C-alpha cells in the first residue's frame, strides 16, 4: 500500500509539475502561497501515453498544440507573479526560492528513471534500450534546464525589458517544450513493443488511480 502511494506521488508530480505547467514552489518555501495563487494548470491534462505511431510519423501538430499549451501556462504564471511582486528585491527573492527547489523536481525525475529501469515489470529493458534511457534523460535535463533559466530571467526582468523580450521568450520556451515532447516520443519509439507497452502500462497503473 505504501509503495503504491509512493509511486502515485512520483508519477503525479513528475507529469504535472516537472513537465509543463505553471511555476511550482512547494509549501513552506518563500512566496509559495503567492506562487500557488499564480499556478496555472494545463488546459490539456498531461498523459504518459505515446501519441505517435512511428519515428517517421511524429504527431507534430499535436506536439505543437501541447507545447503551446505548456508555454501559455508558464507565461500566465510568470505574468501573474510579476504583477503580485513588483519590487526588484521581491522578484529576485522569488527567483531564488524557485531555483532552490529545483532539486525536488530533479529527484522526481531521478525516481522516474529508476521506474523505467526497474526489473519488476513483465519485460526488462535490453542493454541497448538502457543506453537509450540514458541518452533521453540527458537531453531532457538540458532542455529542462533551459526552460528553468528562461523562467528565472523572466521573473527578474524590469517591466520595460520584459515588454521588449516577452514575445521572443515565448518562442524560446515553446520550442523547448516542443523539443521535450518530441524527444520523449522518439525515446518511447526506440523501445521494443513489449518494453514500451510494459512501461506505459506500469505508468497507467499509478496515473489513473
């Protein structure tokens, strides 16, 4: 029972917090209440399921829609926080609070990787697939870090600078969310049919509860 609840927490937080939503600051952290009031969920609930059939037919239209949804959620959170915290000191303190909690999201991602590599599924990953896991999570880390850095910049920019740069910021964020989604599709497609089905079924056991 405890193990099941533990995995529910991991998967829920991984897909709803780390992947592509508004800015999340855990309770107890500085400005956590403000961030909670500015937290914007996705219009389309994230799913662990794969959306493409083959690497030759990546669902770019759907990926672009999801990336835009993610971008607008993050943009809405940023703008809400900027309105509530108007002084330079408060915005810098907010950015530090947000940054100090990256390790929590990183830990959830680490646990997700352990879940993928777990041996308690019907089909274990092959050595080649394990390399694919490492490559995917390395790329995911780079893209996630870029989104975080762009978000930190957006939180502390002066209002005139934000007005000048917000459009370009949106494009930068959107492109990285799109890349994240495409990389995940390619990763899932790199797995054998059996390994992929086993892994996705394993995820569904916890996201559907």
